[in-house]
C-alpha cells in the first residue's frame, strides 16, 4: 500500500497531542496510565521492517480507518462497515474513556498499514469469560490492505506488539487475544506469533478462541 512518498513521513504534520519520538517529557493526553503510555513505546525491529504503534487521532486517521472497516473481509468480523460516523463512534468510546483501551495505527517503515487496539483485558468484559490475571493485556488487529494478508505479515506484527507489551508493561504476565473461531487466518496468525490456544470462550457477539502469550514462554514459542 503506497499511501506516502519518501518526502512525506507519517504523520504528515503532528497535531496537538501527538507524541514526537525521542521526546521523553511529552505525554499523550489520551494515553492513560492503565496501559503504561503506549505512545512512548517507540519502534520495534521486525523481520519485515521497523514497526511502531501510533495512537489514533480522529481528525487525522478517520478516513483511512473507515476505508479499512468497509473492506468486506474486515467488516465480516469487525462489523463496522458504513459511513465515517460508525467508525468514529467506535473510536470515541476508547478515546473518551479512562485509558483502558488505546486504538493505534500500526506503521511499518513509516507507512500506516494496520490497526491495533491495545486494551486491559482484566478490566474488559472479556475477563468474565476466562480466569483473568491482573494486568492481562489484550490485542485486536486488522491489516488494512488485502495484499498484506495471508503471507505471514500479521504474525510478525503480532509478535512485535506482544513483545512491546511485555517490554513496557512489567506488571503484565500475559498478552491475550480473542479472535472469532471462524476467523481461522487470525487464529493461525496468533499461533505463529507465539500465542497458545488456551480455550474457547462464549462472548456476547461471538465464540472466541482464547489465545495467550505468556511472558515465561516468550523466548521459547
């Protein structure tokens, strides 16, 4: 996906509240202590390039995320197809909340190509469906471009994000996810990223595969 040119680094211009890499004094107003300041985590080297999480800004990112949500393959599981107001409502729930969920663009070599939600699974309704531990951290993922799907890219990014969580959240012992059991590509991507299939959970909107990456096993799986 060629959204940017070499002369146009992402984001094109920082908006008020954007984190500038390398500025240790800056604090993102939407990035609460509940997730240890996702905006400050910095880049991660991966086999597919340099990756980083950039917390979403509605004014900057809504058109791109709306386009991704209207991709039929994405809409089948995220169920956010429709006008910008649909995606905006989903994002505002997190951006105007208490910091327990942070929506982020995933940038690969400075190009926005994925969307992540990093959330406190132990404070989420998901915690009612499994034996949650304090500070369990959840991950949701979508790849924006169809050409990026089905070739192992998702697994590489999921491993990178799980490592970022474990590196920057010392109180977190597990990274968890709950893809729909029908989404076999997603379940496989988590497995290939070092997550184990711990159980199935019946949630209000789906039957989910509970995937867990344990801190103790991060260098083994």
